[in-house]
């Protein structure tokens, strides 16, 4: 069952809600031997750990990770499909370097180095040394901030192995830089060769099919294709073989020319008909006719005469009218001959157009076959060009990653860090000792806090007296006199109740001094029996810091409550006042 005083202490702790640092300090000072012992133990363990740990030596070097692997990636960047095949798609910048760091720690790169280390160590030292544990403990690689420089370090307890293994490690990394490039180029070249074999068969088959269909329908290779553009396999922004067009096929061009000629002939015929007998319509087609007839010569002679007569006669002269009629008749004749010639050519052009006609389905089918053949051919040419590019790149010797600092072994071991281990051991020992000291102080149950005593003990604190130094008890005279002539002056009998382990001589000395200042007519008794002390007019408790346990104090408080006697207060024999007075 929890007592009321217990609840009061708990409520006090809750209200304060803070750690009394002074009490913690005092507790540590009371149990200082535990803290010193813990510090010494931690220091000894640190020294033992340093003595038992073998020194670890380290060698370092720096290497530059090339942003582009000797030009291979620059070619691949032009074709994302090939980049994906080579394993370069979507990896760039910091992601690429982070990926390289993981690869450089993988078995595919470091397995030969690990095997050499195992071969040069004794069996007892390699029984539990797996590849992963060796990499984690011995090899470190980190990127220097803001650069593509990689700082690599190798650590080992065998000093003779550190530098040779570091040199092999640097050479392994340099070999890896070109190995990756070679593998990527081999993958792309192999892919292109396979694709060329496949596309070549398809191109030959599609070309043969287009030619056979064209021969069967009297169509040329480009018949049915669009009239503008070219067939291309390397157009910018398109994949090989996608841009397909043409200058127009022979039949299509002939049909277009025939249609245009028919339109021109019809226009010429119309203009010749409109001319009638009033004006001469000259067409280029009648040049052949003028070579075989003197019609134009007659017209020229007639117009010459007409011009000469008009200079001498009027327009109404019969001779001029006669010449004018002859001229109009001759012009009508020439225009009629011209129309006949044009109509003959029109019939021939219409016949040619009819001969060039093909069913739309035939032309469309031929166009599709031709486009497919040209696309396959363009794709084949594009792949062959790319293959030649990558073969040239493969033949070029690339520079490995550059070492900007050769492997160098540090003069002093990097492990163990003696001062850190010893300091850590000392601190851990001190903290562990302080924890044990506080735990023991807590479990002892003794109260060393004046604040807690004030909260638990009945009455008020009458005074604090130095304790337990006998030589300074003369300092009690004034405080005891104040107590006797103050709170105890009105009481005839006083009971002194000792709480905790206090020297009886000290208590008797206090009682005698108190009796002196109270006078002989007043009674002072020293007794622990509350039934007997109840008869006194008041009671005074005498205790000291660390002399009484909490349970004893709580028990005394409860008994005093049950007793119902008057309690003036309590006197504290304070050990903290000893050092103060000595000073």
C-alpha cells in the first residue's frame, strides 16, 4: 500500500519534472571509487585491444573515369536502339559513375585480385575470408566530389602484400575500362552482322518479287512511285529505310506527258478554229508541211503585191479587193490544213495514252512491292555503313583510364587507431562506472537530498549542523542556542528522536548543549519509542544526510501521524557543511 508521504514525493517529482544535476553530481562523488574503477577498467581493456590488434597498412591511388569510352558511345548515341543493345541506353552522368563504382567492386572485375590475395595468405587467415567480406574490409573506392576522379584504397595486415596488390588493382581497373568498350563494340557488331544477313535475304526476295511483277505487267521499277523525292535509308530523323519516294516511273511519266500533250493539242485546235479565215494561226507542227508546199510562199507573194498596190491605189480598187479575197482564201486553207494536222496528232496522243493505261490495282500493287524493295535495300545499305563504322572503331586502339597518382603506401598504419580505442575504452568505462555508481546509490535507499527530506519529514528544518567532524562541534553552540531560545522555549519536555545511523556520542553532545541553554528545569529525553516520547510536550527529530533510508523515514512519518504528538521540527547533521567550514 502506498503511503501519503510516498504520494507526496511522487507528486513533487512530477511537479519539478527535471533532473537535479547537483544531486547527480553529489551521488557520483559519493560513489567516486566506482567511476574511477570503471575508467581504469575501460582504459585497461582499450590497451589490451590495441595490443591484440594487428596493424593494418594502406596504399592509395587515384584514377580518372573517362566520360566517354574512347568514342564508342559517341557513335552509339546516334542510334538509341544500338545503344540499348550495347547496354548504354539511359545511363549517363552521375548514374553512370555510380554504376561503375558498383561494377568495380564486383567479382567479374576483382576475382583475379582476390585469388592472388588468397594464394599469398596462410590457410588459417583465409578460412573465413569470402570474396564479399574481403571487398568490404580491404577495398574502398569513392568518387571525389564534383569530379570523375576515383580514389581507391587497399588495406591489409600483411605489409608485404599491400603495394603489389594495389598495383594489380590499378592495372585491373585500367584493363576493365577497355574490356567494357570491347564488349560493347562486339555486341553491336555481332548484332549488325546478324541483321545484315537477315535484311539481305529479305531485300533480295522483295527486289525479285517487284521485278517479276513489273515485267509481267510491263512496268518499270519506279512505275507507280510518287513524282517527288528520293528513296533514302539514312534521312535525318528517320530510321533506316523509312523515307521512301521517287522521281516517278517511266509509264507514269509517259502518261503525264501524254495527258499534257492532249490538252495542248486541244487548245491549239480551238485557237486555229477561232482564227478562221481572218488571221493566220501558225503552229510548230506545220513546219513539216511548209517544207512540202509553196502555200506560205504564195501567201507571202500575195501580201507583198497587196502592200505594193495599196501604196498606189485605194482600198476600194477592184484589183486590191481581188487580192484581198485571194489572201483570205489562202489563210483559210492554211488554217484548215493546220487543224487537220493537229487533229491527227491529237488522235495519236490519245492512242498513246490508252496504251499506257494500267488498272489502278496493278499500279498500286506494283508501287507497294517497289517501295518494300527499295526500303529493304536502303536498310541494308544503312546497316552495312554502320557496320563499317563500328569495325573501324573496333580496330582503333583506345586509351585506358588514366592514373593521376600511382599506388603509394602510407607510412603509418591506418589501424588500429590507438588513441581513439584507448579514449573510447576510458569513456565507456567512466560512463559504465557512473551508471553502476548511480544504480548502487539508488538501490541503497539512503536519502542524500535536503529537498526530499523537507518534503517528507514533519515540521520545519530547525537548523543544519556540521557533521561528523568532532573538532568543529563548537560551531554548534550558536545554532543550538537559537533553537533552545526559539521554537523550544515554550516547551517543558522535549523528546529527541534519532533517525538513521548516527553516532550516539554526537547525539548526546547535542542533547547536553541543548540542556544547557534550556535550563535545568526542562526535561530532555533520548528515546526511539514513540509511545514514551508521546508524553513530552514536543518532539525533535535528529537525522543526517545518507543516514536514513526512505522506508525508515516514511515509516517514522506514518507513526508520528498515528501518535498524534507535537513535532516542532528536525535538525540536520549536514556533511556538506564540513568542507565549507574547513575552507
